């Protein structure tokens, strides 16, 4: 809750910018917003493709797609994507995939999603090298503490693995299962294509939705720069443990769009509209779908 409280304080201090951004929502061009809704719907298809590509067994397609839609609502109950991971882990076990292999498939999905997002951002930065002024996103004196914190976490994890024998055995067993699952998946070209194609399509569609919302509200930033700003912001907040990224994603997106050259009020309006379309509008239908899937024992 601490990041959410900090974002709330910042929002209160800049309430005039928020008010101006909300007022700009009235001038949105609806065809672009409808297109953004379409791109958002395709993100669930991309997520379903990636989930299917992470396991050898053929999963029931309709139930898999419904599970991805319901997982978005579950993300608002647990921090940093744990809700969606729990829903999909349960779905795989109900489909008959053993728990160890379901966990390995989940890890493979997360790895593919991370690689896909970082690869897409790197490719866009090569095409648009001046798309983002990183100095506006991260102060120069923040890299030292970040490096120190990362080193401390890595050292603590390594020490725990060396000292605690049962933990070391569990981790080694999981890695063996995960590597075996990855080899089995990549031995089937269709599964590998679904895994990596979906992993690239998912962030690309998310960025496309933000670009379309920006067009709807007249954001004077090139589409490629908007896409880079989105990917950089989502990578930056990946470790912030707020349920559904509420607060942290909005703040990071506004900062990234301003760093890309957008006016603060317009960037705020774009982020608010984007989050309404992609998070808040599907929330109630997603929760109802989640409840129905639980009642039907699909998850």
C-alpha cells in the first residue's frame, strides 16, 4: 500500500493538472477510442496464445481465453501480477497438467513476456533513439542505490541457496522441470511460435492502445515515441508491488509521456482514458467471469 499512498499524495499536490486532464476527456475522438478498445481485446488473445505456447498439451481454447479475461480482475486482489499467475496456475492444474509442470509453464510464460517486452523496447529505441529522455525519468543519483539494492538481493538469494539445503534441492528440482518443459515446447514449432509470437504481440498491442488513445486526445507525440514511453514506464514499475499497478502505472506513464515531449495536462488525460479503457471498464465483467469460472470449476 505504500506506493499507492505516495502516488495519492502526488495526485493531491497536482490536482489542478488532474482536473485539467479530466476536462480534456470530453474532447476525445470516439473512433480512435473504439480502435483502442479493439486493441485491448486482442491483448487477451495474445496472452492466451502465449499461455498455450508454454505447455505441450492442447488447452481448451474458449476456456483459456475466458481465463485470461478473468485474470485481469484477479490482478486487483494481489500485487504485481500474482493474481493472474494464481488463476492460470489453477487453470492448468484443472486441465490435467501436473503442478510442477504447471509452475514451470508459468515461469516460461513470465520469462517470454519479459524478453518480448524488453526486445520490443530495444528495437524501438534503435529506430527512435531520441524517443525518451531517461534523465527525466530517473535522476542521476538513483543508479547507485538501485545497483546496491540489486546486489544485496542477489547476494541474499545466493547465500540462502548455499546455506539452506532443502531450498537448494527444491530450486534445482524446479529448474530441471522447467528446462525439460522448455525443451519439449520448443521441439514443437507451433508451440514455440505461439509462445514467442504472443509474447511480442502482447506488449505491442498494449502500446498500440495507448497510441490510439493519444490520437483520440490530440497528444502531440509521434506514435513510436509513445510506444517507447509506454514500454519504458511498464518496465520501470514492474517491481512496484501495487495490486493491478494502480497508481504506480498511471504515475509512470504520465512521467514517461511528458519525458517524450507531451504536455502534462494532455499526457494526464491520455493516461486516465487509457487506464479507464484497459483496466476499469473490463474490471466488473472480468470479476463476473472469474466468479463464473470458479463456479463451473474451470479454475
